C-alpha cells in the first residue's frame, strides 16, 4: 500500500529490491493514491510499471470530475516506456491502436484498465479523458426497462432501499433527528452533513442532549482515529455516526440500517453514494433526507430524474417533539458556550 501513511523510504523498500544489479518487484498488487503513485514513478528509480497488467481505477467518476487525469497520463507513459529494451525482447509494449497483423507480431503485453463506480458517467466526452481502448460496460444490476438512450445521469438504486424525505424547518432539524433516534429507534444510523463544522456542531448537540452514544467522522480525524471510530460503529458500540462525505465513498460498513441526510446533498452523485452505505449486498435499508421548504421541489425532481423507484414523504407531527423542547433549549445554551470556547482556543 503506497498512500503516504508511511515514509517514502519504507514504501520504496516494500515495492522492490535490487538483486544482482537488477530490480525485482516484491508486490503482485499495489494499492495506491494517484499522487503517491506518481511520486514513486518520478523519484523511485527501481520502481517500474513496464509489466503492469491491470490498472484498476476505483471511484472513476471522481477521478474524471476532479480533473486528476494528469496522474493517469504519467502512469500510461511509465507503462509504455521501456528503457534499455533490445530488439531481442520476446514481448514489447506499444500504445494501443488499430489491430493489424503487424501490431500483433511480436506479441504484446496488454494493459487493461478497469473502472469502478456506482455513478460512472456514460458521457463519451468525459470518458475520452481516460483514453480507453475498445471499452465495454458491465453493470451489477439490470432491469427490464434498461434503455441505451436513457439519460446519462440515470442510475441504479439498491433494490432493498426505501427512500423518504422529511419536511422540516431549520430550527426543528436537530429535534427531529433526536426523535428518530430516541423514540423511533432508527439505529445504527449514519448521518451526513455538508461540512465539518456542521458535523461537529450536531455531534456536540446530540452528545449534550444524552440518551444515545454518538461519534463524529471527518477529515480532521487521523487515519487511526477514523479506523477505530468505524470499528466501534460497526460493532454497535456507537448507534449514531455523524459524518461529512468522508464516509460516503469507498467504505463498506456492515449493518448500517439507516442513512440520514441531515443536510440535503446538492448533487445526485453525492446522494447516490450516501444512500449506498445501506441496503448493500441485497439487504434492506432506510434513507431519510431532511428538506427545508425551499429545497423540496429541486431535490425531489433531481432524485426522480436520476431513476429513483420512488421517494415517500415522512411527516413528523410537532406534538411528537414537544416533550423534548425544554431540554433542547437548555442544550442549545450549553452548545453555544462550548462552541465559543472552542473558537477561542483556535485563535491561540
């Protein structure tokens, strides 16, 4: 694994060794972040991709959308550059092109790119950035209504997922999530906010209110702290995990029965990845999205256009929240004091 969590020298030692003046790879599979992989291509003289067979790109849509293709061109260059190659080599590598008799003799070592994503675009203009050769699309799901001409932003939703939206006001959102956890027992629940500050503030509020164990998960935590938090959540020690979109992709957490979008996602891909943390591998799951009045029309249209089988309205009556209101007002006052103290500490 080369991701920068260890020193460059330690990663270098794990990747290859020099025996008899020749570099030998010590790894059959390398798991890497793009930036760190490029570092080893440019700075590690004993690291070679000349015989790379499979290049697996996870979360491929994010690689395209965030314009990180520069790393891909450097990887491709490293694969097809063969310094010191002689004409007596049995195999050679050339950049893919039209298949002809000449291109197949002598035989080549192919490089196959495998792209994975729950929201992979089918826009040919964007896919062209990945420089694919004779691409094929495989899907883990199918339906009788599949249509090649459908919208490029239509996605497959998990079959066991039940989607709901909860109309609310800004001031009542914290009370509603407490109602879900304490009264309706929707747990274990993974709750998403749109910012680190929002996640931290909601975490403090729920913790102060009491009655449920809660933890926060965001990029401000160290890798070790993240791992421990996820393990505790998976074991059931923490029934509520409040997170930014740091937990929306690439993390498989067993037993998540409920996903709560405390802050409505702005983009459909964000929504797909969030709700995809539940109803995994054929299991059932619930997804609730809290919506302010001004958000309802746009959000419901966005989800419907994306191919959702149907999102239902879940109304919470004001009477159900009344018994918690006095305690909630006390907690808000305590929260204000804590946030103020934390902000003062940051200044120094």
